[in-house]
């Protein structure tokens, strides 16, 4: 059995300083609602996204960024373009989680007010490639 030495007694037990209170990193108003970056560092980002009922974002993809959506409230339709340009949709409800890998073309469509918590790898505007303008584009699913 190990004994406690005088050296060990000098090491404080647990955290001795109170953590700082912080505020969101950034808040951006968008035509479809707003985005608040809660946390970001060189590895990952956490955002709170609010979308107004009847709004949609642009269709985009990322080369590096991985995203995960958690639906905090409301519902969301995620329009995706897969394969050789086939449009499909995924419908998410409160509590659902949806993963978006690099290369997947995606857009957010809000049938009602929705709050999304997005956790992603490093967020870099240079890695957001717009395919269709959300102000003009209509996402129509293709039947198989």
C-alpha cells in the first residue's frame, strides 16, 4: 500500500479556482432566423440555430466539416442531394439527432419555428460551398 508523502500533501485536491462565466462567442442574424456560436476552438464548434416557420437555408456542402443536429424544439426538414443529383428529405422532430458527413449536400427547411443545437468539427466559412440560394431555390424530392 502506498503512503502519502509530504510532496503529495502539497498537491491541491480538485479544482481550487472558480470557473469564469462567459458569453456566446458570436451572434449572427440571418434572413431565416439567427445563429449563436456558444463555443468554438480549433477542433469543434457548438451553435444554437433558430429558424422561423416557413424559412429555409441555402443548399450547401462542406469538404472537411462534420455536423450533428439535435432538435431542441419544433421540427425540421433536412433537404439533401444524394447520388447523381437526387433530392431527398429527412424529417426531424424534437429530440432527434441527425449526422451530416463531409460532402453531403444539405439544407435546413423549417415547417415551424425550430431550435437546433449544432455540434460540428471546426467551423470555417471557407469550407461552406453554396450550391443553391435558399432565398430562391425550392427543394423538391425525387421519387424512386
